[in-house]
């Protein structure tokens, strides 16, 4: 059988009891290592699980999945995913390949950023479509995620923004030349995400468009959710550019219409209370 096991969001101990029991008995254990990261390294996981972990990078999962599924008809294989296996990244392709090959599968769920964002006090059922931000380059600055945020704002719901992660990526030149030379890891911060949104806002303003959000829109920055050094900051989009949340991983929330209790919760993480005073006045008017 193929087991897809969620590891949660914090450290080695966040795996479920059921998940750990399965890991200990599997023939091979793969660790998916390109869509998210835990706050501890592979060596810490191996020590706690008591098993050697095979790193499954993007190339293996997307192009050599047969190696992961090898012998899975007669042996138990574990595929470990940070968060939940069907959370921010579904890995549906691996499941479909297993089914096609006559391999049974089982999913062991765990906490995901999609539900853990409730730690900031915004109610989960008030969230709309989740969006992804990509790291811009000098020649490539996509803005499609802004339109999704706009739709969410028009519907009065919050937007969870997942920020880009680049692990073991090749430059275009090295990719074209077939050279296995990889760029240093990069993790998008809430500051970079806020800067991108501000640039898009200005672009749309110049075009005369009705704005979906402004520099004063309330946002929430989150870092290392689920870990002991988790950080949360509630600030305007303009303020978020300068908020220091430290090391990755970061996520950003663009708020929609807020219930008074949501506002009170966000005040616990306020960078500047004056921004919330304006919200209070708006709610009372």
C-alpha cells in the first residue's frame, strides 16, 4: 500500500500517532521536499522516526513517480508531506498513478496552513479562494492573483495568499543547457508580497480602474505557523512592507469584511493600533 502521511506544520513531533506507527513499519519512506518545509532538518526527522528518509524532490515526484511506487503492490511505502497530503498541494497525480498500477492507498491527515491560519483570529468559513504569489523577475511580473483577491474582496471574504518557495530550481540558462546546477533556495516574504501588491495597485490606479484594495487595506502576516517561534502581525498593506517576521515560511492574508470579534482578535497582533481605531469607527458608523 501507498501511505500519504501529513507531518503537520511544526517539528518532528507533529506527526500523528497513527502516521508514526505506519512510518516505522514501511519498507521505504519518502520525504517530499519542494512544496513546503518543516522548521527542523532531515536528520532530526530521521532520529525521531527511527527511519532513513529518501528525499523526494520535484523531479522525482513529477517525472520518476514509478520509483516511489516500486514494489508497493507487495510492500508498504510512505510518502511524507509537510502539512496535509491534500492541503496546499494535493499530490493527486501520485494517487492516480498508484490506482492505475493496482496499488491501494491510504491518507493520514494532519494540520495544514489552510486551517492553521485560524490562529490569527479570522474565522475559517469567512475565507474565499486561496491564491499563490510567485517571485517576480525583471521580465516576468504576473498579476493574475490580484484579480482573485479582487473577487474575494467584492464578496466580503478573506484571501489566504501562499507565498513562493524555490528549492533546487535551475536558471533558464542552465535548464536549456542541461546543466544540473541549481540556484540557492529562495523563500518569499510577506514584505515582498506586499511590495508586489502595492505595485499592482499603482498600475491599476494609473489605468483608472476601481481598486479592490488600497495601501490602507488590513492584512495579516504569518510566519512559521505551528512552530514554537510562530509570529503573526496585523497591519495595513503599506505597513506590511516593513514588518519583520524573521525566517521562512511566510503567508499573507488580505482581509475582507470583518466581524467585530475578528477585529478584536487581530488587535492582539497589531503593528499599529491607530489602524484599528479607523476600523472601529467604520464599524460603528
